[in-house]
C-alpha cells in the first residue's frame, strides 16, 4: 500500500507536467532520485535535522525542476511531442550519470535516518482486531494525503492553477491573454520536481538511495494511464491501485509476474478504456 | 550544381534519380565489398555489427519515421527474432510425434524469426490501433517489458538468465561456416541491401504513401480510401519482421543470448538511432547506426585525452549519450542526415548558400489532446 | 435521377442534436449547396456522409446503395470524395504525393509485389501518374508539383485539397467552404472550377458555402440549415427570398 503511495506521488508529478504542458516527462524518476540524494546530502552528510533536511531537499528540487524547464525544455517547446519526449529521455540519462559523478554521491547505496522506525503500530484498538502498519509506511500514506490536499487546493482556488490549464490547451492564445506562459511552465516543473523529491524522500527508507532508483519512475506510467492521463486525482488513485495489485500479484501469482503486473494492467486499460478511470475522451473537430 | 531535366514519369519513380547516384553509390558498394580483404578482423566484426543495427534501424524507421507510430519497445522484436533463431537452429522444437526435437536449417529459421517477430508486431499492433501518440508509445513500452520478462522466465525454451548458446551455421558438405568472419559479413551486408531495397520500393508505391498519409492526417487518409487499421497493423508487422531478422543475425554475432541484451535500454538505443540519424529517411537509419556504434568507440579514444577525473567516471558514456540526444533534438531535428543534406547543399550552392534556407519558424504548442 | 438521398438524418452529441430530421436528395449532375449560420450542422452532415460520424437516426442512400453503415475508408471507393474546411493535407509530403494518395482507392495493394517493384506495380504507378497529371493541368498546379505542403500558401493548399479529392475520380464531391480564406480573384477561379467539375467532368457537387455570390452563381438547388434543422429548400432565388431564411441568416432590414 505504501509503495502504491509512492507510485501515486510519482504519477502525480508526472500528470502535473502533462496536464499543464502536454509533455510526457520520462525523467520523472530521475527527479525523484535527485531529490532523495539532496535529502541524503542535507541529512546525513551535513547532519541536519530530518525535517529541515527534507524540506530543504524539496525546496532545492523546486529550483532544479524550474531550471530544467528553462534550460532543457524551453528551446524545444514548439516541436512535435515526440521530440520533446526524446529530450526528457536524454535528460534522464544525463541526470543518472551526473548523479554518479558528484563527489559524495557516486554509485554507492545510501540510507537516511528517519524519525520513523520500521516497527509496527497498532492503528485500531485491540478489541476491533489487528491492523498493523509499519511506521515508515504510515508516514508515506499520511504525507501523500497531505500533499494531495495541498495541491488540490492550489489548483482549484488560485489564479496560477487556471493559468496552467489555459497554457496547456493553447499556448498562443494564452500569451495573448497576458499569461506568462514560460514562467507558468517552469513553475509547474518546479512543483512537479518538488513532489518527486517528496516521493524520493519517502521512498528512501524502503529501498535505499542509489543512482538507479529512478527506474521506479517507470511505474508512474501504468498509474497515470489507469487513473486517466489528464487527471490528478486519477494519478493518485491509479498509483495506489497499482501498488495494491502488485502486492497481491506477489502473493498469489508465480514469481516474476509481480514485475510485469503493472504493465499488463496498463495494456489492458489502454485497450479497454483508454481514457482511464477519470480521464476525458477527446477527439478532433474537422 | 546539378540541374535535373525530367523527360518522363518513369524518371520520377526511379530510386536512383540521376546518373550521379550510380557513381557515388556504386563506388561505395565497391569499397564495402572489398573491405574484408584489406581490413582487420576486428573491423570486419564492427562493420557486421553496423549492418545488423542498421537493419533494425530501418525496421523502426518504417514504423516511426514513415507511419508516425512511436515504438519504445522495439528491442522486444529484436529479442524475439534472436531467440527464435537460436532455438530453431539449436535445440530445435520437440513435436509430440517425433522422438527428437526438429532442428531447422538456417534458411528456414531465418525467415521464421522474421515471421514470428512480425506476428508479435501484429499482437501489439491490434490494440494499438485505437491509441495515438504518447499512449501508443507507452503501450509499446509496456509490451517490451512484458516480453523481456517472458523471455527470462520461459526457461525451458530460452534458458532465462543462464543464457543460451547459439550454434553457428555450418554446412558440413562444403566445410563452410556461414556465421564466421568474412562470410557472415557478406550475409549481413546482403540482408541489409535487400531490406533497404524492399523498403525503398514500398515507399515509392501505394503502401508507403498510405503509411505517410496515416502519419500526417488520419482523417483525410480515411477519406481517400486508406484503411487505417490495415495500414497500421501492416506497418507494425513489417517493422517488427525486419527488426526480427536483424535480431536473428545478432544472435549469431553474439553467439550467446541472455535477456539482458533486450531490455528497455536497447529499445531506447534503437530510438536514439532513429532520431539522431534523421527521422523519416532510410539514410537516417544508416547514419544513426553509425552513430550508435561509433559513440562508445569514440568515447574510448577521447578518454585518453581527457583529464583523469572526468574520463574515469562510470557514468561518462550515458552522460554524453544523453547530451547528444538533447542536442540533436534542440538544434538538429532532421538528424545527421539532415545535417548531411545541409552540408551538401552548401557545397552545391557555394558561394550562394543562405543560412536561412532551413530556418525553422518559431512554432507554438497546440494541444495534441484535441487533435 | 437522385444520386444521393438523406432520409431523416440525425445525430446526437451527448444530448445536443447537431443534426435533426434532415431530408434532402441530390440529383445527378447538379450542384447542391447547404448554407446556414455557423454551428448549424453543415460540416456535421459532411462528416456523416463520409462516415466519420455515425448517424443516430436516419438513412443515407448513394447510387442505390445504403451507405449508413459503410466503414469510412470504403466511401472513396464508392465514389464519394471530400475536402475539409480546415485543410487536412499531408503536411510533410509534396503536392504530387498528396495527389497520388487520392488514387489510393483505385490501387490494388500487395506488399510483396510492391516490395519487389514488379512490372505490374510499375505500370500501375505510371498510370496513376498520368491521371494525376490531368488534374494538375486542370487546376494549374504544375509549378507546385514538388513543393512540400508546409511551404505552400493557404490559397494553393485549398486548390491542392480540391485536386486530391478529384484524383479519386468521384461521382459525388463534397466541398466544405471552398472559398473560405480566398481573395476575390481566387474565389472567381474556384467558381469556374466548380462549374467545370460539374459540366466537363460530370461530377455531382455538394457544397457548403457562406459566400452568397458564389452560391447563386454555381448552385442549382440550396438547402438552408439552422440549429441542425432544415429551414428552407429550393432554388437559390426561392431560398434567398424566404423570410425565415433572411431572418435567421441572410439579414434583413432593421426595424
């Protein structure tokens, strides 16, 4: 379940970027990895407090995301979607390699100390039964819920949220309306990277930090597709469902299926209901 | 600068548009044919690898460059072709009424590899009919991951991660090993030329045009009589089949197969091959193959000249790989072939070449969701 | 003799009836125009005829055959061609290639004979080229043969769009706002071409238009649509003098 939340968070960041800029960011996992590394640097290497370090890492990634958009994405903005996808793939490669090269990071695996232990916690009183959840898992779930609420409020009630929607549907018109489209896009990237960082930090206790941890980001695709590509609550729901399906597959089905279960689900969804659970069907008017 | 005077429609449909083509490609062909006789064994092997990659590249180019269907999982077809070839020529297939499994000769297993890969192409092609753009890319991606998992788990056939030895093609009667050195070089070259000619022929006739029509405007293609489902499925089948053939050759080149050679990274490599080479041209596939092959070599050479600190880093190669990809998309979307065309034009029009000939209009993004 | 009839045609888009109870027939050899305010459902009818949309109610008959359920890619083969309001040409191909795709419905395809470029394929290709050249001559597109569509100005694209539809050798051609975006001279050319199509090539024309001058010049009969429903039906003079039509679309005196 908690891994589902991680998927949900990654998918969330992913869908954010897609909804706003129609760019499919294949490097979302790498952003997660960088966020985790930043946290590692602050918490373990610099010795800061967990909460401060985590916040700082998330903040840093906001700037990194912003920067990535400015440097890498802006020059290719008018090009067909395919080209933009290739750019994000390229960036993923670069990020992975760079992470391996930075002194203190390299290709080793690391861990960060968290104030959450892996002990189980009884969620409900003994009389009602046992529902044991590890503290680390619980922290993930709670954090995810909080983040979702914050983001939902942001997009529904702020001008920035509306601006983002406009820019995603018709750039030129948005420019005419006075929306600083490029800055809006960079902000989205920043937010998305920050969300990815949060996911990375939450993931760290479970899978440890290393330069290849970004590959988990690939699972964001089934989650986003299942939930519906343009839908933020969909991404979250999708991620959680995928997490649950995977765990169940691990228990009941032969080994190896667990790895591909998510992708089988993805294919099934694409065939049966391409717009996912919450997405919208769109078509062209001729 | 050459002026082309056209006197008949016949001229327009020829592959070689004017006599200059015969000279330049003829010379190229001559050099390639003689190469094994004055090159080192190592370089012959490299050229062979180049041909194999180029064949796979042409396959992907037909699908993505000409029909506009992005495939992020082409390594799956590559792998299916490779394993089919290995299994059919190696352990063979046990049939219920035979005592021993049947082992097939190369001349049957090779086309079978293509056919099986083509069937796999249809398998992913049919659900893909209703998907567009990015959804299609993701679906092919998922497909490739599933295929990779199947290849590694189906141990009775593929030997999983332990690996599968590939027999060489040895003709006892004339003491001739087809998969060895120079003979293999010519085999791969032959297949490459055949595949290129086949593709060029397709592209200058109705099927090729219908593929390009599907890429540019599905709705009007339909109104012109193009059966979308048929064309897309056909594109997948042909593309997968060609890549499967490349995979079969690859199996013999490696000699030893393991699912690790057919992962997402290989799919991405193929995609980079096609993009960097130049999307939408057969030349692009060749240039792309050269790039993908030459890059590690070039980097290895460069390492000697770079300061120790940078060159010793393990992530160096993927870093350059990623940077070049980004660079090409940003500055040279026509790929290496595009750059080649520009350079050629420069020399042809010297000194009248204008830099703005290829200037791209600044374009704004319109939502593809409403397409 | 009716070449095409639409009986009780209707289509719903999630509660909105874009076309409702439309009945008309087109006689062979005539030029039939549909006019009406924007959003009246004119292009929707075109999309229904080319089977890009499925009708919710009603029937369409072409040349004696019921085409209400025919798949969209078979329409060209039956003899119906169309142009698109917003120009749906193949951007990255040349004019010649675009026109050749128009010949697609008359080509037999088999990948093996094409891959080997057998003599039969060669002959077919040359025959198609001949036919396409006739259209190029008809529309004066010689200058633009090898140009890529994305480099061409709007007016030329509209002509290529028309040419591509003509290459399918249709019996009925659907022209969606052929003069939109064209200047006076180009509109004149277009009206001459439509006349030629009707008289010389013997093709029946179904048109959607806003330019009333063009409509009165070339049309034999007119149908007026408003909010998906039929408002008036008859000759151009009758329709132009119909008070309902004037109120809804053409504009009368202000009181």
